[in-house]
C-alpha cells in the first residue's frame, strides 16, 4: 500500500521533531485551519495562517474546498495564580523536576502563567527565553503581604518563598523587581483569629491605588477574610466563597473572582486515597503527560489507610463551598486560576479539575426544577463526587450549532479575560500583528467536555514548543 500523505501541519510537526533549526524557527504557515475569533466567540471560516517573526502576519480565508483534515486553533490560555516553587507532591521544586512541571502547562494549552509567592524567577525566565528550558511565559506578582505576629510594613514574611536553587538574598536586593507585574497580593488569613485590621487594609489599598498597583485578596475560604475583602473594596478576590459570606448584601460591588475550587477539592480527598486515586486516574486518561510523568510517583506516596470521619467532614465542607459557587458564580466576574503548586494540583491537573467543577456547576443550573429536586434527594456525596461530569469525558456532540454557550464563555475567560488581567502580550487573541501564541486541535475542542485541554500541539511566538511524539508513517502491514 502506498504511503499516506500527512496533512501539512502534521508534516511540520513530524519534521520538527528531528530538525532543531525548524523547531527554533519563528516563521510558520498553516494551511486549512479554523481560528478562534474572540469578538464572535466562535471559530472562523477555513483559512491559511501565516506567522512571520513570531507574530501573526495574515489569516486568509480559503476560497476553494480544502480536502485535508481541518485543524482548530485557540489562543494560548492564561492562569492568574500558580506557584512554580511548589511541586504538588507537597515539597519544593528542584532543578530536575522544574522542566517537567513547566511542560505540564504547555501540554494543556497554557501560554502564560502568573507566579504568586515565588522567589525571584528572573533566571528561570531567562533560561526559558533562551530555550534552555521549555515552558510558558512567566509573569510575577509583587511579593505577597502576609500576616505574622511581628509584621512590619514593606517586610513580608520570608517563609512563603521558594528559591528554586537560586540565591534567595536577591529578594532583599530587589533583583527581578523590574519583571514583576502591578499586582499586589495580600494573604488576608494565615491562621484562625489572625488577620489584618480593616483600617489597615483601607490604608494599604489607598496607598497601592495611588502607586498604580492592583490589590489582590487571598482569603483561603475564610468567612472573615471574605468580609474584610468585600468591605475594603478589593477589586480581585481569590479562593472559594464560604456559605455565610453574604454576597447578596454587596451585589452592586464590582470585583473579579478566581475561586480555586480544585485546591479545596483535592484537599477534601486527602483522607480518602481511594477516591483521590480514582479521580487522578480519570484525569490521567485525558492528560497522558501527567499520567506518564507524575501520577505513579504521586500515588505511591498516598497513605493506605482511610480516615472516614475526617474524609466525610472534608468532603462536606467542600460541597458547601461548591454549592455557593453554583448559586453565586456570576460568569462575568470569573477569572481563571488553577493554584498549581498546591498539593495534588499539578500543572494541567489543577486546570482540568477546576474546569470540571465549573462545568458541573453550570450544568446543574441549567436543569429544570423537577430534575434538580430529584437530584437533591440523593445523598450529597452522590450529588457531586459521583457526578458523571466529574469523572468522565462526555460524548462528542455532533452538531456544532448545539455547542453549549457556557463552553464558549469558558474559552473567553481562559483567554481574553484572564490574559488581559495578567498582561499577556497576545491579550488572549489570535490577530494580525500580535504574537503567535496558540494551541492546535485535531477537532473542534468545544465539542466535548474538557476538549479544550486535549491539544495536538502548542506554539509560542511561532515556535513549536510542545507536541506528542510523532506518529510513525509509512506502509501499513
């Protein structure tokens, strides 16, 4: 049988795996692709995409039928809060594991991440820019302000920082400050009964506003911290909302919210290794890179015994947080943050679980009152931890016109909205003149749940930075 001809883009991938000069090229032409149009929240007509010098030069609509398989292209995703120095095993990141963790972001379509709580990452970012390490673009917030008994202004606690093998003294010297964003995180709750006075928060927020900084409140799902953040007028809040946060009393306030539900979800399963193992194995089937690089070692470190009392209490606490999100999520206020670096929230894994929880929430909201009543008659653990949408990838919906509007909105949150927030250079778009940061898919990624993470390859600045191993081609036996 004659050799089968590869599609143009697959040929590019195949050759680049063996040709370093092509891999480092910033010029690229892709034939027969459908590019995501942010303004219309849909994929455009079949076109040819040309990249020159790392930027999109042209997107030309094809006027003739294209017989090769069509590829779909989404802008690179953005993550508003990660910690590079924590490895999700419960320890610190070292030089050996760092490249693998960074590839985890690319393998799920993330082109930009914002680091919070890390030491100076200037050298790491330089190594990425020089291709010594392959990874996403890393932006860094200002050093977080943390409550401690001896807190002094402009003197955050040093315990939160990971050095990644770098000189931690550079923090005090101010190295890397030029590369930090205008975001000023403040951890409002460190321990029970410890928090900043509201008068102090008002003073700091006023000062930061005048300096052009955006205050970010990390509440750790604490009721008092949520109340303080809202009352003080913080424009951005991270972590889940507790059941008694009383958001309804401040409906007219404007703030952005990154729930980080997956962090609480994984912690709720810490005393139930059987359920945690099952969920991570399910994610691994959808995310082969994680399954190969991290899953076996993580599962080996889990305890054999189950503390049912603690497990059920933790699950119940998580469910109450998820229920509040289901009722009060307000899509227009959502930012995306995976919190990667927390225990079990590996790069990519945290994002997959976070979106699973969001989609499950949106799906239950769309149900009829009768269906919801029937569901609520089930035990709470079946209502959430046994949900099909939490544990399985839903079947492909064959009619593109029936694609859920929520998935289109989800793409906008992951791209344009969050990318604009963290200051990504492509602004979460694929448009002429902007940097070429995008992921490529074999089929419409919106056709199935979590399909947006099933990427075929990742391109940053016109460079192919991630692709699965090339398929063998040639005669069939």
